[in-house]
């Protein structure tokens, strides 16, 4: 039983004048034509054909388009054909033209991890590629990230052993984790830990990095940071002493994120 097919035929010609486009439309007028430009700049014509099979629809469409192109004085070189049923075309046109997008913060919520861990996961070779890179960071298709979550085995490997932390290391790690999770512009240490933590956006501009400032006289903070680094809970990216104040670039490791989320 014949059905309606939508066939897009791409011709190997570009830079076509409006007059020639109108003439091509006139020759195809019985097939509800839509003539436009393909992404590569070539001329494309979409027409509707009644046929019993896909093969018959393609053959009829090629015959109609090449004949119309010849009448209009255009090249009849066919470089591509796309065929769908009229029903499928309507379904595709009803879909949103822009997919639901997510950034690192949304990925962190979807995967129940902190932002830094989400950044690390987004750099894995099996993570879906970003659809765009903006000044605020990469963006991804939500549907693809959801598919990654389904196949991601976050429980692989042996259970990690608890990490022994000194009171100062525990306090420093808690403040660093809070800075990453809340992305506050400034978080200060409590008690004798006289230091300030700033997220990446206010200082370094690099996703996943934070900066800690503390007085040079504060041996407790320096020892705590070095202790956390030795235990592979954080990495120290830079150390810039400046008179009475020290500025340190930091990045929590995946182990540091786990310890912060399970032991604090």
C-alpha cells in the first residue's frame, strides 16, 4: 500500500541564485518542495513522494529532482539522499531543536558527587563529549550524561580504608570541601585555623582549582596542608609566599573528595 515519503536530495552545486531556486521550486511544485542549503553549502531539495517501498520512493525522487534541475539549468550531480516517512518527519520536527544541556554543576548533582569530581569524570575517555565549550565551562547533553551514569560503576574496587587525620587536617579538609561544594567567594577557617579559601572563579579561572591564603606565621595551616598532600588528599599546584601572607593553589584529589564526603 503506497504511503507518503519525505526525500531530501542534495545536489553538487552551491552559490545558486534566487531566480534559479524559484525555478527549481516551480518544476517540483506537485511534490510540495522545500529547497534550501545543506550544511556544506550545497543546494538541497526536499519533496514528498507516494510510493509502496522506500526504494521506489528514492527512485522516483531522484528522477523528479534531476529532471527539475536539468530544466532549471542546474547540475544534476547527486551527492546525497535522505529518506524518512512523512510520519517520522513530523515526529522529528516536533522534537526540541536544542537538546537539554547540563554543565559541571548539574552533572555533579546528577551523579551525586562534588564539582571537582564531576570535572574529573567529564575528562574520562568514556564520558560523552561536550557539545560546546563556553567561557563558563563545557556543556553536555543531559541524555548522554544520564546514559553514562547507567553504565558507570562507582563501586568498583575494594572498599577504601579510613584515613587517619589530625584535628588540623580534618578542619582544613572540611573548609576546602565546603568551598568546592558551595562555590562561595570566600570561606574562612574556624578557630586557630586563620586562613581563607577562594574558589577558582575568583582567583585562578581554572575549573576545579581553589586558592588558600594564610599568614606565614601560621605553622598549623602549613603543616596541615603538607600533611594532606602527603596522604594524597590534595595536590599543591603553586606556593607563592609574599611577605606576611602565603597563597597556595590547591586541588582536591578524588581520594580527598571521598574522605571529605565519608569521614567528615
